[in-house]
C-alpha cells in the first residue's frame, strides 16, 4: 500500500523543505529539530516520576499505579540525537498503557561519546534497574535505542545476567553494514534517509568493527537463549528489512518472537502519539505484549 494520509503529510513537509540530511543541517540544528518533533505529539498522562542516578547514568523513572515489572527504555536518535526530556511524553504513554514502570535513560551521545559509551551506559542502567526496580525487568528502545536494547540483551545472555524478561525492539538498527534492500528502497524522503543512517553509524561506530555483535546484534554468532521479543517495523523505513531479519534469526534460534510490520508507515511513527494515527494502536499492541511478558 502507499503511505497513509498522515504519513504522506509528513513526507510532503520534508519534501517542501528540500529533504535535508543531518550532515547538511549540522548536529546542533538536527538535535533541535528532532527534539521539537519528539515533543509534537499528545502530552502523556500524569503519574509519579522521579529523576534518579542509575549507577552513574541519569534516568527518569515513571511509576503508573499498580505497575507490574519494569522496562528500561533507550530512546532513538541515531545514538547522536535525543534526550530523556524529548521522550518524556512517549514514556508516560507507554508506562500507562502497559501498566509497567519505565526507566527512561540519558545515555551518552556520539559523536562526543562514540561506541561503547552509550552501550556501557545502557548496561549500567539495566543492572541498576534489576537491583532497584520491582518485578521482572525488560529492555526496549526505538531505532538506535532498539540497537542498544538488543545489544544489552546479548551481553546479559553472554555474561549470565542480569536476568531480562523481554525485548521490545521498535524498528531496531541492528545492521552496521547497511546491507538490506529497504536501505535503498526507502533511503530518500521517508523521514529517515539512508545518508542519515550512514552518518549516524560513522559517528557512533567510530572505526570499530561493525560486525561486533554489541554494535550490530544481527551478527552475533548465536541468538539462542535471548529474552522473548516483540519487534515493530514500518513499511517505508530504511531499517525495515534488518528488523524483520533479526526477528527471523531469533525465531530460528528458538526465541519466542512476534514481528509486527505496520503498512503505510515511516520511521519514527511509533513514538509520536497523536501525530500518526497508527501510533496509538501500535503502542497498545506492543504494550499488551510487554505487559503479558512481565506478568508471567
């Protein structure tokens, strides 16, 4: 199918602006513009929140009434953009819909802090959550955040802990080689450009081997014994095929996984509730899977 009407409206706005890339805009302006976009959705519901030090990593904890279990959330932004404040509304929506506590972490960003800084922060904050938050703990994130969540799950498996109950991976960036057809098919105009993906990877990987599984979880030698996963992809997303491929690898390794591809949608639709019509039903579906996993 074609783009939905709301996604087409975003596409048209980008086209009218000349489809600028991060490299053309510059890092500071890109951070500002994405921040404004992330704040453009429906405000999240009120609930008790607390800013904490999660083993050296700043984080905001959301505690909806009657919460069962905890999700450590890694925001997207190509490892170079984004913040806790920008994803505050989304995390409120997710916590309320799933009925779970959410730990929204402020990991260090590239290019100032390339790999493994953000990954190390994610690992530290996840360990903190296991020690300090109630109930079973899951990890999740969108785009670059999905990369970090998947990488943390791999490390937890490799090091025999901390125990993780679930992975919520929203159009995860898991292939540093940028090798899948959707990178070419959807690489221009659809919110996230292939040129941006390359720019982000260049600055985050910073010369490291991109087949390191903690950089590109797709290339792990073994995907067995990982937590069950729910993976969201979008039809017009450069990252679509690698997310689908990661789900297939998990399934072949015996990991319970549900891959949900949203037709007519572009990258970043999931986290801006109120802008894309599909965001709310997509959130409800993912939240139900998360809630069910943490209540087992």
